[in-house]
C-alpha cells in the first residue's frame, strides 16, 4: 500500500509517493516525486514531472494552461502514475493533503468518500485563504472521485502554531458585527515546514525536539519567520491570513491597513478571479504587490543580479526591493531572537535557520542577515555559506560563532506522510 502526500497550490501541484513498510516501526520508503506546473498560465502547457528511481517521466496535458482545472488533473496524474508500471493507482490507499488554513483545529481531519463533512468546514475557511484553501479542497474532492476507496487526511499549516500564547495571537479589535467561521486572531502559516525543520535539526543535533530553541526564516515566494522555544511555536510573522508579516513575491506583508482604502478605488468589489470570490483589495495585496510591485518580478535571483549590476536598467528598483526585503526580515529575526534571549542564555539558542527557495539558495542574503547579527557574536563561514549542497542540514557559521546559522531543506510532503502514518495508526 502507498501514501501519496500532495501540496496543491493555485498554479502548481507537488507530491511525493511513499510505500508503507510491513512493520510499523520501519521508515517510509519514498517511491516517486511529482510536480505539476503552469496551472492557470495562459499560453503555456501544463507539465507533469514524475521522478522514479529508474528515471524521470515528463508529460504535457492537452489544452492551454489558462483553461485547465485542478479537478481535471488528478485523473491525469494517477493515470500516468499507473502507466509507469511501478505502482497501481488502486494501491494508493491514503492521500494526505497540505491545507493552508485550518482555523482552530488542533489535529488533522479525516475525509472519505462517505464522510466529507470536513470539506464543508474547509470551504467556510476559504475566505481567510481564498487563494490556497479553495484549490486544495478541489484537489481533495477530485482525489475522492478518482479513488473512492482511499482515505484522505487534511493537515494544516496552522497546526504547528496552536501553541502561540494569547497575548501574541490576540488582535486589539472589538467584537465583529456578524458571526464568523473562526475568531479574528493570528494563526500563522508554513507550520508543516517549521515542523519538518524542527524534526530535521533535532535529528542532526541528537537532541529532543522539545529542547530546541531556534528562529526560522522560511523564505520563498511566500515568506515568514517563526520563534520556536522548546520545540514549540511561540510567535510567527503571518497572522489571520498569510498576508501579514514579511514581504513576499506578490504579497505586501505588514502595511498600514488603511493604505488600500486610498490606493484602490472600490476596493471592496469583486476582483473577478475565476472560481472564487475575492475583493479587489485582497487580490491586489496578495497577487500584485511585494517584490513584484517593487522590482517588476518575484524572482529573487533576478532581483539580486539586477541589484548587483549598476548597468542594469532595473538596478535602482531591484536594489530598493532587496533592501526592503532585508529590512523587514531583520525586524522579525531580531525581535524573535530578543524573545529567546529574554529567557535563555545565548548558549542555549540552537541558531537561526534559513529555509525555503530563497533561504536555501540566496547565499548573499544569508551573509547580509548574519553579518548584521555581529553584535551577538555571529561569525559567517564564507566557504560553507557559498557552497552548494544536497545535505538536509548544514551549518554556515564558523567554529566559535556564538549564534549558529543553518540552512535546512524543508520537506513538507515527507513530514505530512509521516504525520498521517502516526495519526491513522499505519
């Protein structure tokens, strides 16, 4: 039997397929990885990459990416998984889905073809993560239609942050005018990534997860930071939705909330996005802002290259975008380090972790951030920081550095598969 871990986004689907071993105490065996790209990209073909131990299989879906629907892709994905001859689709008995917003849920929710009640709750929460939850729910429904005998488990990015204390998650707002699907408060996101990072560093250092004290910068097209004490989240930059906090590829991050009232006429009206109801304000703040608004692109490698090249026509914009990104990041990183240092000596802080596509690849950014923490006795190992590596965990600070710096490759799908195994008793 197999577990398929899926991470369904607005323009992509990522996944990993694991074989369940006969013994419950044996590790999961990864069989394949899959990646579907260009969903919603007009003029581009939707592409599926299936990577097995025996090689890679690349297929294109028919039609234009702008017209392809998520629900149409899952039969196609499973068809090609089965066509490989490596796995029968019917042997995929469990599918675990990464869902961005789970509200106040403290555990994953089980869904089967006969019991879909949890999907109604997810639909209700979609207004707080409309660009994420909606597509994930479509993915769950499509999987149930294609494989009606399997069991799905919904795991939420918000689960890891349920340990945040009330004084941190409470917003200074009066009671709302109408009943809402969930309280208006900080929930935090990227939690499955943070949980994966805690597990990896715990294994690397040979110490219990409950003894880890770290600050993590999860930097990608969506960027956030978290303060983790004794292995549990005590603060994080994202809030009620993923919009709060750091600047992202297309997100503003934290700004004065009244700015949008002056920026966008009729900000409350529908943005006209297909399949979901989102206001013009929310669409602009989430999809047209951030690095894209500042530098004309969300691609951080392009931004850093342009920022370093005075002859580039985009030099000034890119330089400002980079400076803004670093400034906001330092604000959260130093705040969270201060929270840990208020209770712990620096020797008991296990370090600052960089993860996500930008965190893993932008050596210059890491050097700039760690260089600004010299007042804590941080010393960067330039060679280690610049080196490329497939190691899950690697240190990038020099021996004797009072605050250690790490690059950790996150594995949300692997973490989800193991969490599903534990919750479902597999």
